[in-house]
């Protein structure tokens, strides 16, 4: 069964990567933008840690997103050494487009399943995630 899960996951990742490449957004960049959609973040390293990135990699990705005008880094009031990160309007628009494309990928991946089978699959995956080590 593990082999089958890996195969389905591989298909899902391929679909997602291709969809995001169409808008020039690597998967890790999408993940950072998605986290920032919840509001400004003052601790860049915590943002990266949430998706399993080290400080150096996170800083590099945030710099690239800033260079593209997708995020804004502004000094925290009262502490200029800390930068607050937030999505720009362009970042929000790109994130919405990317999320729509990923939802379409999910629909294609799950198309062979009946609606009730999709519900069961989601429930089963949620349960597995709850108990995962």
C-alpha cells in the first residue's frame, strides 16, 4: 500500500509543480505566500520552520519574493532589526491564481473517484495525519 500512496503522491506533486510553473511560482514560494496570507509575520525563521526550511534558505526565498514584488519587508516599529513580512496586492493575486490552479489539479487527480469516495479518502487521510509520528 505504501508504494501506491507514493505513486499517487508523485502524480499529485507533478501536477502541482506544473501548475505552479505556469505562473512562475516554485512550490516552496507558494508555501511561503500561503503562510503569509494569514497576516503579517515578524519572525522570518518561524515562517520557514513551518514548512521545514532553515534560516538561510528562508531568507533567500523571501528575498526572491520581495524582488518580485510579492512580499513586502518593513522594519518592525520600535525594533528596526526585525523585519515584518506581508503579502503585497500582487502577491495576494498570484497566490489566489495559484490556489485556483492547484484546486483544478486536485479535481483532475480525484476525477476517477465518486463524490462519496472523495469524502472517504479525505477522512482517511485526515485520520492518518492525526496519528502520524
